[in-house]
C-alpha cells in the first residue's frame, strides 16, 4: 500500500455565541467633510489599487476614492500593463493579484506583469503592500492553506477551535485513497475540493458518501470530513485589527456515516452566497438553531491568523459543529468581498490612515522618468 502520496492533518473541537447582524449588501459611506478635495487634485498621500476590473466594480472603488478624497488621500487605479513607477509614488498599495499569480505559472505575459510589479515593490520599500505576495500565494493552494488551518488547532489549544480532518490527494487509485481515509479516520460524508483555490473551477466540489464514490475523486484535491453544522456559515471578514462576522446559507446536515448514495456535485457559490437558495441548504424546520461562535474564540482566531499569515485583508469561513459546538474553520479567503459589512469602507480607510501615520513623507520616485505618453495616468484594472 503506497500512502506516500497522501497526507493528513486531524482536528479537534469546541463552542461559540453572539449572532452577527445581517447588514445590507452595500457599504456605508461616512459623511464627507464639507471641504472635500477633488480626486484629481494631487494629494500628498496616495493609495494605489491593483485589482481586476470585476473587483473594482464589485467593491465600488470610485465611492471609496470619493471617501478618501475627503480625507486628503488620492486613490489611483494601477494599470499593470504600464510602468508602475510612472503611476506612483504610493504610501500603500492594495491589490488582489490572485488571477495574475495563478496565470503566471503558465502564461509568460502574466509572469511579466507579476515580475514588473514585484520589482516595483522591491525598489520601493517605503510602500506598504496589502497584502504581501508570498503570504497571498500560499492561500491559493489548498494543500498549504489546510496545513495552516490545522496548525491553528495547536497554537490555539484550549480555545476549542478545530479544522476537520483532511487528506491531500495526488492519486486516482480508489483503493489507495480508501486506505488513507480509513487510517486517518476521516468520516463519511467526505467533501472534495480542488487543490487550486482560485478561479471558477475551484468552486466545483463534491460530496462523497461511501468508498464506491471515491472513483469520483479527481486529483490533485483535498478530501475532508463533512461536519454537520445546521446549514449556517459564519463568514469572518478581517480589515487590519477589525473583524466583522456575517451569516450565510451553507450545506445542510447529512446522516453521518457511509451510505448508499451517489456523489453530489455542486458549486460552492450556489450554496454560500448571500442570495443562495438550493435544496442542498434547505434544513427541516425542527432543526434547533446552534449558538453562534463565541466572541473570545473569534478574536483569538483572527489575532493568531493575522500574525501567522502576515496579512490584513482576508476572510475566514467558520462553521459550528452540530454535536460538539466546536468552532470549525473550513476556508481562508484572500481580500474577500465584504458583502454585508457596511463598515468596510470606514474600516479600510482607518486602517490605511493608521499605516500612513507611521510613515514618513513620500519620497519622489527616483526611477527613470516615463515618457510623456506614459505620463498620462491610466485608469482601470487588469483584465481577468
Ligand atoms: N468540512 C466541511 N463540512 C461541512 N460543510 C463544508 C465543509 N467544507 C465546506 N463546506 C461547505 O461548502 C461550502 C464551500 O466550501 P469552501 O468555503 O471551502 O469553498 P470555496 O469555494 O473556497 O468558498 P469561497 O466562496 O469562500 O471561496 C462552505 O460554504 C460550506 O457550506
Ligand atoms: Mg468559503
């Protein structure tokens, strides 16, 4: 039996409370001061945003730029296909280069964009990057992110925080997988997720109910014990030292243990988006509501993750184990959507200002001056 292709991390369990409100899916824009500076006026404090066009629209960056302008901060949409130096200088750069990082592995153009961006960051150490590229890159690989989640069980021992047992799968051989499932004590049903945690395919998952279903596993992927949790997902959104929790629909309970049922294939966005409504999330009305995760446990979890990841803008998906009430971590997300967090803009602005307060004045860029053509400040994100 060759188990070398498979590895596992096991988990433990405990409690939770404090139900978060279900705020609207828009961000509250605090009132602007009367003398708000124009967005085109050159401000001495500058934040660059390097996001896909889709993300720019989704987060309503222009509304955030208006809020920043009222605080004397210039928001610049960085265009990666132009020299970054000609668009700077920047106190802070906020980015979500997940697409580019994933594509750079097999596409030379993306590799070049990423390399130019990295060179700019290395040459401008006074610019604070939210978040560091290596920290983000590790979360794009579920093999790595699940190891991080598992380690949390040890560092947060005594807090009743766990992550479900899982296996890293690199083989298609059902008998090898079956022995690993048994020896590592994973319990049916199993949830199967792709190794790559970014892109539309990464949300295609399956629920496997018995050893017969193991032939539906397509490596490389993660197999994880499914944890009954009353169909409630707690999405924790982190912005620097702040965090906000929002409830979302989630997969319903399934009878524990193997059963004679075919594999269910589903897209995670059909079950855990605010508007999701699916037969997979419908609970029977007699199901009692579980206590929400405890504040103390959430604070400890966020603090520890911030320190371990070295990141400021991320999300954690948490469920509460139906039987043990243990807070169970199932996912960590890079710069999530903050949907349902009306304080997102004010919190992000506060955080950016707190970084700027610790910085000296921006030094003029000493990189070679761009040509007049390049000088025109481009707007718009990169295509994804
Ligand atoms: N171990 C588990 N036990 C029970 N339900 C789970 C488990 N893992 C995932 N789920 C369910 O599947 C959904 C999707 O899982 P996960 O968050 O890992 O996927 P994702 O596609 O990466 O999510 P996101 O949209 O946050 O990027 C969860 O919201 C939850 O409903
Ligand atoms: Mg998730």
